[in-house]
C-alpha cells in the first residue's frame, strides 16, 4: 500500500450526512400517515447505506475523501472526511438503521406507544448525528455532531414521561452535556491554542497534530480532558448514565445505546487518540498503558456488576459498559493487533449487542416483565427470540466463528505484540464473565421448568416485524466471522503503516 495517502476533495462524505439531515423533516411531514412516515425511514436508511458503501472501493485502495462545508475562522471549519475509520462506524450505523426501522414498527405499534412521530424524528436525528460523527474531518465538527446526538436522544431516553424516565433523562444530560462542556470544550480550545488548527491528521496515525515543542504536561492534560469529555464511552467512573438510560424503549436501547450513542463515544476516542495525538506521541508521553489499565478495570468491574442484575436490560447495559472498553483498551495498546482489534470491535460488538437488546424487547412486549428469574421455560414458548439471544451470546464468549471471536483474537495478538500481560488476562477473564452472566439466561429459557405460578402457555413469539430483523442481525453476527477481513481491511486502510 502506498504510504502517501491519496487525499481527494470530494462531496461524497457529505452525502450520507445530508440524506440523514433530510430524513426527520420528511418524517414530520408524513406524520398523519404512519405507513408513509415509516416508509421514509426505510427508503432514506437504504439510500444512506448505499451512499456509504459507494465510497468503500476507493477507500480500500487508499483514497481519503475530504470536503469543507464552510470556514468559521482560520483552523476552525465544518469539514468532513471519509477514511477507513469513518467507514467502520458509518457502515454499521446506516445498515442497522434499516433493520431497526422494521423492529421499531413492530415494537411501537404492538405496545400502542404514544408520540410515535416525535420518536421517529428524534431517532432519525440521532442517526444524522452518528453519520456526522463518523465523517467529521476535524475536532470542531466532531464536537458539533457529538452534541446533536446527546440533545436529540434525550427525548428518546425520557420517552415514557414518567418519574423514572425523567430522572434517567436528567442524569443522561448531566453526564453527557456536563462533561462535554467541562472537559471536551476546554480540550478543544487548548488544542487550537497549541496547534493552530483542529483538523485531524489524515493518512498518518503515527504523527498527530501537536508540535514537537509543545509542553508535554499540557499535552497530557489535554488528553485527559478529551477522555473525560467523551463520556459516551462509559468508562468508569463516568458510566452511570448508561444503565439508567435503559428505561428507554428497547429499540432505543438497541440502536442508540448499542451503536449510535455509545459507539459514537468509542469512535470519537479512537479518532482523537489516533488522528489527533498519534501513536508516537501517546507512546512518548507514556499514555497508552494507563489508558489500557483504566479500560481494563472497567471491563472487569462492569462484568462483575452485570452478574448481580436480575433485570435483563440492566444486565445487558452493564455488559455494554464492559464491552465498550475493549475498543479503548485495544487502541491504547499502540500495536497493530490492538488497533485492529479495538476498532473492528466497533462493528463486531454492534451486531450481537443489538440482537441482545432486541431479544429483550421481544420478551418485554410478550410478557411485560424484565426479570431474568421469571424467564424459566420461556425459551420453549419463544424459541426464535431465545435462539437469537443464544447466537449473540456466542460472540461475547468468543466462540469461533462468531464475530466477537475476531475482536478478541486481534486484541490478544495486540497484547502479545505490545508485551502486555494484564490486558491479555483481562480479555480472558471477561470471556468467563460473559459466559457467567449471559449463559444462565439461555439455560433458564430452554431447560428450566417454569417458576411456580407463572403460566407459560399464555406466551408466544413477538410480531414478525420484530422477529425477522432481530434474527437477521443475529445470523449476521455469525456470518461476519466467516469474512474476518471485512472490517479489518478498513482499519488497515486507515492505519496505512502495516
């Protein structure tokens, strides 16, 4: 691969962002006709995905597409770029939007939810924010779309408009808006003062944008501020908003809290670490190992908390807190395998994780209960739902060829290359924890007799509009494992140094 990237000025990175920008307005216009309203989501989601896919051949050849929308002042502009890292996040968020639209229809109509147009509009704006984050060409643009996601997912978190929902929404805003203003914004200002620009270093993840003569202590302070400000990554101790946000409807928990929100945080950390600081600076300043250890602590601690939860969505939420830190820990290893495993985990985690949330949603729609202790024998009444849950579980316990196996394989390879024993032990321990908190759900569902007093005969599968997309994603989480280079090739196109 040519070490000098072919940077091309092109409007192509703007197209998916523009399409998702139009979507909420069309949904609002179709508010009186629910079929047309939901058809808009299907059509624009599909076109957006195709627009993203159309850039893939060029990016895999080494091209980087850039486009500046407008300049605010020297070094600060709204600009977009499409490179290998962009493609990983943009592909999964646009593709899963298509299938989630079908799931949304089944969930919202079956439960006769209120404010459905508002729900679909906010959902669509959140995807717009995710595409903007994916294709952000500098820190300012990233910050702008990062905040859009926060603001427009608040109504989704507080959708039920009861005391619990409003309390969760309040915590959501305090954590995400509070930290971005207290930490991310100052970090961005300091970066501009030190570097004179907020543009990412494209095509070279070694160099970064900070000048060689920058004060090391100040650069370290900026790095810490960025990590603290990107709270969507849910690293401990700034993780409390995510489990609380599980009061939202299951589709929100699925796409927004397994993909668009939390993955936007993880993606942003990867972008800042690699395209802003660069591997050489992180290594020289000794920032990689401490970051990996904080992420490793989060992986284990969140896994242990998940074991204690009887609420299925709470258990999955804490597993999300744990699994997000795989991404950060991988990149923080500063090795080829670590970066490949960390970034590809953005995709490899998304498919099985959204399956788990969708399965939980099916169970809630059918039974009205979230308690795992009451699910004994339910798998025999809902075999497709529990079967999808079981398939997704294979990824998290690292069983080949499920997608999660690939991430863990690359992460362990990266730990070996970096001569890091602790991250390797963390990964192995987390696999055991995944088995301990997901395995019993499947075993209870299929093999345990029903809890006394619970009549399982009254239950059946959820509507097909929910089952079909859920099972399709579950199967895809396995099929991806047969094509291990699908997302790793984009990571290598981004890295360009291997």
